[in-house]
C-alpha cells in the first residue's frame, strides 16, 4: 500500500490532522477552563466538536460529492488552519473561542467524506480493506498521542498547542495538494439537485439496500457498547478504584485500553488472516465484542476493567475494517461521500446516546459496573440477531460484482448525440433496482 504515492500522502496527512485535532481538543478545553474556571463550559468546548455531525453531518458530507475530492480536502484543511490561528489570538473571549471551534469542525464532515470516497479510487480489492484497517488503527494511536501531547503542551501554554494544530493542517493541505492526483467531481452539475434531496438519497441507498443495511446495523450495534468504558471512565474510576490506584490513574488506564486494543486488533487481524478468513471472523468477533464486557457487572478492579475494554476494542477492530471494506466496494461512485456522511453521523449519534443513557442509569442506581455489564449482555443478543441475519456469501458476491460493473461504466458524454445526457454518476435507485444495481 505504501508503494502507492497517493495513499502515502493521504495517510501521512490524515495522521497529522488527527494528532493536531486531539492536541487542540485538550488545549481548547484547558483554555476555556482557564478563562472561565467552569468545568461545564470546558466540557461544552470539548463536546462542540461533535455538533456538526449531529446537526448536519449528512448534508455537509453531501457537499464533498459536488467538488473534486482533492479540492475539498485541501480547502477544509486551509479553513481549519486559518480558524486555529484565530483561536490562538491572545485575550480572545471564550465565547469567540467556542464559535470558532464550532466553525472549524464544520469542515470535518466534508473533509472526512471526501477522504473516504477517495480511498477506493486509490486502493483496490483487499488493499482497500488493509488501508482502512491501517487508517483506523492510526486514528486510535493519534487519539492517544494527541491527548497526551495536548495535555502536556497545553499545561505550559494552550496557544502553542493551537499553533501546532494549525501547522498540522497546513502541512496536510500541502501533502494532499502535491501528492494526490486531481480527479473530476463525481456529481456533475447537470446531475445535481437540491442539497437536501441529495442527502436523502444517501440515506435511501444505505437503508434501502439489504447488504448495506446489514453492514450499517452491524457497525451501529458495535458502537452502542464499545464506547462505554471510555465514555464512563471518569465515574467508573472515581467510584471503583477502591484505593488500588488513584482515580486519575484508573481513569487514564481505562480510557487508553480500548484504543490500544483497537490498534492491536486492526493490525494483527489484517496481518494474520487473509480476506476469506477475515470475512468468516466478522460475525464471531461481532458477538465477542459485547460478550467480553459482560463480566464488568462483577465489579472487577480497574486493571481488569482495562483488560476487558482492550479485548472489546480488539474484537471491534477485527471486524470493522472488513465491514467498511465491503461497504465502500459495493457503493456507486457518486454516493460514497453521502453514504459516509450517513454512517459517520449514525456512529456519532449512537455513541453519544449510549454514553448518555448508561450514564444516567448508572447515576440513578449508583452502580457503573452493573449497568455496563447488563447493557453489554443486551448487546450480545443484538449482535447475535445481526449476525444471524447477515447476507449469504452469494448475495455479497453478487452485490459487489454489480456495484463494480456499474462503477466501471464510462459516464455519458454530454456532447454525444446518441445519449444526449450529461456525464455524472448513476441516478439513485430504490427498491428492486437498488438491490440489482447498487449492492452492499
């Protein structure tokens, strides 16, 4: 994969942006706290980065379909670089900081959607699955590095961390601009409609296509419980450390465990097993992911909780890249960015919902371990149902073959009198047409 120069450029640019993002999250949280001495407002500064996905992720992602992917990625990086430089201005009111942070995160959905849609154009077949696995693992590693580096630098001067983030966006834009080949936009102006209609078509193709729907259910179900150790680590550590270690250390150990497990799972499973074996492992790993968290209800010590979280992360990482690979291989070219917006928004909403609901329940019963274990037991049943309803191998093969054939067709020439149509992606189909032409 790294012999492909475009992938190298996108990979390095993405890693830099991720590290910079997490450094900035730690810095902005501390900066707002220093200005206000309010834990609540510092939490708002952290949470505001998720709002664009919740408020309009699919719509913003649909924009990436209208322009060349390289141009979208470069423009988003430059916008975020400029806004980070503004946030670093001395004596800026915290209200302005929150507004600028929100504005900068508006660039995340189109940028990530463009990157997701570009991946299948750079990598084919199993290399795409391996590339997605590697990107996922690096994203988790960037989270760990970014939080640690951001906390350390921000404790000295938050503005230095913000300037570092601005620099990572600048380098990322340069790498993508110089290292990625320019390709035309997938949504030709002649095929554009209202942006909300194009967004709705993204939902239609994901949930109206049986194989795509099965993958979405599997991924969304995994997000319902895999986020719990990280999302509830603060309360878990302070309630259950029992003097074995400090609450802060226990919190850090629990929060880091899941990303570490994810990194190991993504790299080892993709390295040790071929495509056919990884496909067979998807369903067992999907059921195993919530199953390993069920013993949490026995109230184990923090190190044991961290081990359970790492095993859950390992199992999710083992099955997620294969699911993502199937998903993008089976999508028509003109819908990849929009479908990514639908999936990414669903992941964000479901993770937030799971942490919010379990946190409220645990607060009511004053028992985090039991709530996590019980919630995970329900996750085992949900994953078992999703695994049993998984499409057959023949359906998967037919779906991917149909999508590949549709993507291989050359676009119509607007000047061709035989067609009289403008070039662009295939029109969205519903019902039986979706099942025949836009599979998985």
